[in-house]
C-alpha cells in the first residue's frame, strides 16, 4: 500500500517493531489496533510511549474478532505464522506484512539485507562501520538497523535517495516478506529456531525469501563454505558473488584470504582489499563475517582504506566472543549470543587454549550431537546449567577416565555455573560462556544473560582483591 489514509491495520505484538510501525502508520493516516497477549499492567511502558498518538490497544489475548474490517495484519518478530489468529487472517485473505516489508516498500535509497543462522549482527555492524567511514566526507547518511538496534521504519521519512540502508533481517521477519533488498546476503544456513519453524525446510524457505524476491538488477552475496547457503544459489536469477576460505570456482567472483590480505577476484583481476593486521576478532567464523562485509563494501564501491580504517578499533559486538577480563590467570569470554549448538561450536574453534565451556539455557529443539563430538575432542571441562542440561549431557556422553571432557559439572542457573567454572579452571584456561541454548529459562534475552555473566565475573575480581587484603 502506498496510501495508508483510512486503512484499518492490525499489529500483532507490542515490542519495538510493532511500536515503531504503529507510530509510522498513524502518522500516515491509518487506523491502528495494537494487539498483544500480555496484560495491560505488563505493557504500561509501551502504552506510555505511544500516548501522543491515537492507537486502539487490545490486550490479554489474540481475539478473532479483531480481524473484522481489517485491511492488513502486521506481525512483529515474535508472532508465528501458525498462531490461530494469523491462520484465520490468511483464510479470510487479509494480507500479511511487517515493519521490514513496509520499510522496503517506502525506502527511497539503496538497501542491503543480511541474514544467516549466525554472524548477522557482527557482519551488519562491520559493514555499517565501513559505510560510515566511506561516506564521512559526503552529506549522505548510513542507516543501520532492522533486527538489531531500531527498526528502520522509525526513520524512513528522513531517509534521502542518496543514503544507504543496511538491515539485519531474521528468519522470523522473512517468513511473510515478499520484498527484498538491492544487495541480499546469505551468510550461512544451519539448524536454528526449529522450535519456531518446526522443520529445517520451513527455516530454509524463510531465509530463501531474501533471494526469491530480488529483482534482476540486484546482487546476491552467498557464503561459499556453507552448504546451506550454497544450495540457495539456484534460487536467484541475479548476479551472485561469494565469500569464503574455499577456492573460487572457475568464473566465480568473490572474496578470499591469501597470506596477509583479503582479496577480491573476478575474471579480470585480483584486488587486495584489507590486510589481516587490521582484524582483531578471533575465530574463523569472524573471518568469514569480515570477508562477507568486505565483499559488500567492494560491491558498494568503498575504498580499501575506508574498509581497513573501519576495522582498526573494532573488537567485536557485545556478547559475541567478548573478552570480559582475566581473573587469577583465567580469561573469561562472554558469547551469550550463542543460542544454537552450531554457534557454540564456532566459539570453541576460535581458541587454541584449554577451554572450560559453559553450556545450557533452553533448548530450541536442535541437534547437539556434533557439539558433543567437538567437546570430546577439544574441551577440557564442561559446566552445564539450565533446562537443556540433561539433553546436552546425553549428547556429550558422560565422563570417560583420561578423556575429554575431564569433568562435567551440573548447575541450576548461571550464577552457580560461574562459581563451578571458576573452581574447575586452571591458570591459562579460557572460561567460555557459549550456551547453545536460549536464555528464556532464566533471563529476558541473551543480552540480559550476558550482562549478568559480566557482573558475576567482575564480582570474582572483587573477591580476589578482598582475599589479597
């Protein structure tokens, strides 16, 4: 829709996406109903944030009567397609949309969309920094958001034609989207969110929509090392570029590492883009994120200097292999973002030092066997906590005398797990919180879990100081 005046819109979910979309639609003349299953007293802050505009609030349940006379139903990220109210909307042939779709319909500038099972936020952050470095001598603005930061629908009326919009897009957002970005990036596709999508095919199909709805003039960028991403190449008719450690195939163009540089190659040339000494992030997965961002930057015409300068003081995003501090010769890392076993595996592979691995939280109905195998090869001590602990313990297979993991500790929650990890760790060890499960059995989200982890580690420093005194 280009004209929202007088349209009746139902928004499901009063989180940041729903709130931002409600404000935009009301500003453009729509009549908006915001529906959330939470009770009014649980959403007082959200209601207060919109008290300056006219919105109808319907709280406490998802009522089927809400669909009467609605022209569009918009889903926030937490609303699944199998919600009975959503199914009813589909039966009644009421179109579905969301804030990202509406943003892309209204956005006047070039857009970059980044999705994947892991690495979205880091890659989006890096390319945002590169773009800002490249644009710093111009009047053009770079807008970064979507699944991270603010929903960009909040700013779409300010965006100018020569600006650049960079969006992290989740599978939850992609489920109902029929619009894509000028540059579509698929980092990787490995099992994730199967508690929401039910099957790997559904999850794959959601990610694939970012390619499926591209125009012929658009560009697709795909991870070369990942089988799931590679299998999506056949879904697009646009120009495809790849990034990865694997050699480029004949007639394939993309980025690759060689000695001390990341290079871009096409049929005509090899171009050095950024030196390895500009990169401060640990782990092969982060090198892949940087190769993806560098390829996007090359496509967008950023200079190698701008891309290198953007990385010089970049040491990672909060809760993503974030070094918290060293205590008693043991170094603590916060990788709370790791809410799937594949992400925990990437974190383990980032270290050569002995590892004490903290695993747990809530399971997303994902396979743990490969992580269990890697633990038996690489992890010295395991500390389990939360709801998923029994399932993880089964995948690891228990203690075997003289074989890794040498100890497996079982804890109720994160605080107990930090105490247990401190006890089993030795000087020179890495203590790695990379849970593999979500935080929802104990915390609001992965960020709150990571913040609490930092607090607990910093308390160890205070204890150390007291003991020395």
